């Protein structure tokens, strides 16, 4: 009970700190809210001192941030979230309506994600249920490519091709179930790919557990075994699923813009840019509450699924039974990427020639040209080094932080939820306000949130691992906590978390580029990959090559990361556990007889 | 178990529908009235609940909802609207004679109602842009006259009153506590009946409009901020008119649906003449000479722009005939690797591209250029403080009042409130001040062109292109009012 109270207090403290941080944002970043509000209301208006003074009066800015914050909190107590600084409307109904649209979109997107994940795991499930998994390499190139696809690109393609050119589904607005399909696909496909990859990573371990063997020997249908295997793996993923719920609700800005959906992502983005603090505070608070709710539900579901086993320390370790077969795939992918870079490096990425704009791929421009007539191949190649190095550095830092904080779940759990509930632009503004707009700020802003899913993943895995028999046994032999951590827990959790971190590398590269409009990070004409995607997006229909090239190399990066992950697994110590039955040699029936 | 499912779906159904946006009421199309409804996609969602005192006023005026005492004609001079004529009584007083008209709530447009409406606008905080720095009082004068008095002599008052933010609304509009409510209280051919947040609005025809009944029975407006999405809506026949189609999307529309209009928006390169390398007039001249404007108009704007001729472009019809050669230009120096920062914003998608082309042109001439591209509100205060050496700005040259001198005074004089070029030049200040005192329209235009020549002579501003706006209009629609001043779009003759 006391633990619950402490967690609740910690959660509330984080939410309060966040709301206060937003309330102080303009004063911390020294950006006059009167000016940003004026510009959001009417971009052409000259900011004369008189006009700014009138707006300051209207909003009561002279009272200072603390009393404004106090008033807002006081009103919140009575269910009044204040009035928008921009429009003067009541905030609560507007935010609730946007939240409704976003929740609906998220729900449909989750359904799409579940379907995607199921398709990705289908092969493993089928093989596992029929006990033919051993020694086979898990696939994953396809899902990694899917996971690396930027949402806005999928959304543009779906809207243009399915919505406009084919006219199969409406691509604009939010008027009924038919309107949810395309945006949900754009959001759900990459999310489902990530979830599917993580699940696919855990499934072989579940199929290798004795119960699966026993069930197969008993002649239970493969479908039932597969279902139980999924159930066995879900607890390790539920916290991440919770993060997706929150991320899809508040962070679907690009998709909301392309499909013109009045959701929470757009509302908070506009409020963040205009420094419309009441809307921003209310929107963020709603997202934080949603995050807490999602985390609570995930915890509840975990307990329902494996509660008794967790309590009694009766779980098996979900290790992969045998190291994956090394394959040549990463070298193929890597070689392809190297080839592209090598071909492009001698070319000039900055030389523009507007007479040569939007040319399709040809001998002189193998990847075509962009809207200013620059060679796309050259830009992709020259952007590779910057993009990769920075993304790798942030990814590594996020992995380290994630694992470390994942070790202390009571501390990090609420922190993870809160951080991932904050809209990315707002987080960047907060980081800028604290750290200034130096060269390291974009990396900090992206890193500040990149660790969260890894920490959630680590703590979920550790929690299961702590309940595993081999840990109990080791403890019984007199091992202390350090020993357990170093030799039993971390070796079990690190490989899947590392693979997870690699899977998120392309996402980090994209997140970096999405901050450029705040003046953070790479500025044009730099050929950084995220920037390439963003600047060519308006021409996606007329010159698809200009977006496809950077998207393809990003997807290639994802594929390399996932397929090479087999090589990064840490060398495990000699097995301390009872050796698992050598499945290749013994048939399930024999094994069962032996057990009897 | 089954019953629970039914119950669940019964509970869920209204919850689900609540999560969708309500469509702007397009179901009233088959109501038997003559003429069908128009479907319009506008680019800028209302920011202030369609308050007539801010930028949303333009939306109301474009949709034919509100009108002022005067309007702008094609030559940029004041034309009759609710006032059928006016005359200047003395240098601070004008007398406007109203025409017979009714508000959409049925009440008469009386001098008292007009005076009250103007009074409310004058008291609004912050003041409407057209009234900034102006004190104005309006009084009823007889049965059909309105006497408008200004604090200081104002030779352009009829132009000023054409501003959409000085629209005349009935007394009912001001009943609420805050601001003015244009729903059902204006005088135009279309009556605003419903506003759905910042996503949609519904307009019905106002049958008693003084200028005759509109041909369309109503308008369903959708606000779609994303340019690609707007073009897509037109292509899938979800709307009949889509305003401001981005250049990048223009090629995806049929040639017949693209309507180009020259606008008063000029994109210029502003050079910081107060600090940094461009303090040196010879370097400014070198920068001007290195810029090739036709490459921008053709290469970036795909021909939907005219190469920069001056501060005022071809949409300001009188400007070309009165243009003078810039005076007192310095000779160009060699830049010799001078480092400069060039800043611009990405709210208008073409500007970052313009900046990148400029970077190459300037570097060819010997400058070394660093780019800064940000969202506009994150850039403006730095620009006004002169933190950049050069700035690419798209500016409406006939801001708010339609008076050509307003933009010169605010952008290029020592006391100007929007002086990004940081220009403070005695000759310019004198020329602008002289022009501001001139009363007659033609003389004022002449004086404005003299001032323009003086400003261009300093090389603090290099006009790059004059933008054309692309409006997507479906083949079945006729009578769309394509307006260089971006104040009208729908009128009585617009129909499908």
C-alpha cells in the first residue's frame, strides 16, 4: 500500500512539475507570449508596442507567471481549464473534443498495429506451434523496413494514391468510420511493425519452455499453443504498448495535418508555437493522465496474465534457446548502403540548378533531382555520415540511460509515462528553455524522450526475469544482488533491449529533423536525411524519387540494425541453469516419457 | 453475454459519433431553393472565432459575409459599398451617405447603427490593424449620413474604411461580453449561420441583400490548413473552390482549374543596413547585383510569380507607369569572402527554397552564406533586433488600409515598427513624410513612387519576386472573384 502511495505521489509531482514548467516556459525561454499570440492570430500584423501592450493587458501577462499559474490551477479545481489565449474560447471543451478524435484515431490505429504485428509474427507462431523453430533465423528485414517508414511519408502516399488518385477511401476530414481507415493505416503500420518485432523476438523463448513441449506432446492443437505463447510474451511488451497508446494519441501531428483531423496533436502543436499556455497545459495534462491510465491498465493486465507466477517466482526465462544463426544479410544491406554512399560522395550535394529541377532518375542523376535541381544521390550520400553518427550517438546514450533507469522501475515508471506523454515539440521547447539553443540542444531534446521505451522494456523484462527459477536458484546458492544483476538479470534483458534500440534508430534520425523548424538541428541546405524527407515531401506526388531515396536508405538502416542484432548479443557466461533439452535430437514424445 | 454486447454498442455509438467532427451542415443542399450550394476550402482557419477585429475579418470579407462603408476597386481606390457616396467636409471630417440596406437580422442599416459599429471597432483592444495610430469617432448625421472625424488629418480615410476589420454589424452583434459576433448580424450576400470551431462554417444566402440575391443558395466552408490536402479536396471533388494552392501542388491540378492572380505580396531580400557587413552600401550594391530574380520566378515559383520590379508589383496597377529609377545607388564592391547570415521562415513553403537559391547566387559573387530557417514566430524578434545580415520576407505591400504608404513608413523609416532592414536614411524619411501629407489619390501615388525610388536607392531592399496566388476553381463553378488584394472570393454572381 505504501508503495502505491509513494508511486502516486511521485506521479503527481511529475505532472505538477510539467504543468509548472509549461507555465514558466515563456519566461524561461525569454519569448514574449504577447508576440507569439499576436503572430498566431494574424501573421501580417506589425508588432508595435501598443498592440503588444493591449494583448498583455488582455491576457493579464503583467501579473507574472506564478499568479497566472495559480489562477489556472485554482480554476482547474472547479473543472474550469481557463480560456484560450488565442481565441478566448473555453479550453476544456475544445481539448476534450480534440482528445476524443485522437483517442478514436489511436484505437483504430492500434487495431491496425495488432493486425500488422500478427502478420509479422505469423511465421514464428506457425513454426513454433509446430515445433519447427529451432535453428531457423527469424526474419525481420521486412518489418524493420516498415518500422523505419516515416509516418508522414506513409500518410502522404496513402492520401495521394488511395484517397485522391484511386478515390477508394476519403482522404480528408473526420466525419465517420470510413475516414478513419487511411490515417489509422499510416499510424498503425510502423507501430505494429515495432510491436511485432519485439514480440517476434520473445516468442522463440516461450516456445522453448517445457509447457509448450508438454502441450505439443499431449497433442494439443498448435493454435492453442501459439495462443499461450503470445500470452506468455505479452507482459514483457505491455508497458511499451501503453507508450504507443499515448504516443499515437498526442504525437500524430503529421498524420492529423495531412488528413485534416481535428486531433490533440495539432491542437498542442499550435498551442506550443503560439505559447497559448492554458491550452498547452490542459492538453498536456490530459495526455499525462492518459499515460498514467495506460500504465495502470498495463500493470493490471500483466498481473492478470502472469500474476501468480510472478509472485511465486515460477517463470522460465524467455531467453532464446539457441543463438540465432548468423547470416550474410547484414553484410548485403550494409554493402548496399556503402555502395550508395560511395557512389554519391564524389558528387556535389549543394550545387543547385533550377533548370534541372524534379528530373526523374537518369544516367547523369541516378536518383533524380530535387525541387532545386540538386542531385538526390549526392545529397543522400553526403547526409549519411552526419545522420548516422548523431543517431547512433543518441541511440547509444538512450540505451544506456534506458537500461540504467529500467533497473529502478519504481523511480522510472512514472517518469517514462510522463516523458512520453509530452508532445515532442513541447519537450523540445522545454529543453531549449533550460539548455539554451546550443548545438547540443536538438540531441538533448530527442534523447530526453528516446530512452523512455527502452527503460519500459528493460523493467518489464527484468520483472519477469526476477521471477524466473534460475534466479531463485542462484539466490539460493548465496549470490548477492550485484552478482544476480551482472550474471543473471542483465544478460537476459540486454539483448532484446539492444535490438529494440537499434530498431528505433531511424525514428531518432526523423525526430531530429522534425525539430528544424524551431531553429534546432540541421538547417538547409544541409543534406541530413530527415531534412531531405521533409523538404521533398510537398513534391512527393510529382517527384516520388526525391522522397523515396532518403526513405529507402532510412529503411535500409533499420534493416541493417535488426538483421545485425544477432551479432551484437553479448556473449553469455557458461550456462548456470539446467541445460535446456536439446530439442533437435529428442522428439517431444520421448522427452515426455523421460519426464514421467 | 450477448445482451452486454448490445448494451455496450448502444453506449459506444453516441460516444463514437461524438469523436468525429460534425460536417459543416452540407445536408441542407436539397432544400428546393434556386441555385446550389458552393463548397469552399479556405487556407487559414479562424484564430479568434471569426472576430471581425483581427485577421479573421479577411475570411468574413472573402466569403461575402461582411461589408464596410467602402470597398477597394481593381485600381486600389475606394469604391462605394454600404456608403453610396462621401465627401470631405474639412481636413479631419468626412461625411458618408448610406444606401438603403438591411442587416441579416432584419434591422435597418441606420446611421446610428453604423456609428455604433465603427465606435466598437475603434475601442477594440488591440485596435484593428487599419486603425493603428488613428483616433476615429463616428456620429449619425441626419437620416442617411455618418460623420467620421479623425484625430489628425487623414487623407486616406475612405481607403481605410474599406478594411475588412471595419465591417458594419448590427447592434445585436455587440450584445455579448467580448468582441463582436458576426453570426447573422452582417450585411453581405451570405449570412453566417453556424461555425464549427476552426474546422468548418456554414453560410446561407441572405435574400434581402441590397445588391441583389446571390445565385448560390449557400456556402459550406472548410478550413484546411495543409496545402496538399486542399488541392486533394479539389481533385476528389469534395470542394468547388480551394484558395491558395501551393506552387508545388499546382501541377497536379488541371490547367483549367488553376486560376492565377497577381497579388500585392512582394518577396524581398532585406539587407541589414545598421550593423554587420551590409552596413557598407557598396556591399549591399554587390549583393543586389548578384541576385538573378528571373531564376527565382521561374525556378522556384514555377512561373507563378513575376521577377521583382520594385516594392510594388504588377498587382498594384498604377505603379508600373509611375515608376522612377532608383536614385543615389552606390557602386558595387567585391565581397571577397565576406561572411553573412541569411534568414527566412518556413511558413511559406517556397521561402526556404528561395533562400537556398539566393545562397548559391550570393556565393557565386563572393559572399559566404549561412542559412537560418525557422518557424516565423521563432524568428521575428531576432529579425527586428537586426540579428541577421539578410532576411527573405514575403510582405503584403498594401497592408490593411490599401494605402501604399503604410508599408513604406513601417518598414523603411527610422521610426518604422517593422523595419527589418534597419534602414534609417534621411532622404527616405523625408520622401515618405512628404508623401504621407499628400491628399489626392494620383498625387499620393506619384509621391509613393518617389519614396520607393529613394528606398531602392539605398539597396537595403532587393525586390525578388511578386507572387501570384493560385486559386483552384472547379470547371462547373463560375463567377469567383479573384482579387489581388485577397479581400473577396465569393459574390452574388458566384455559382455552380
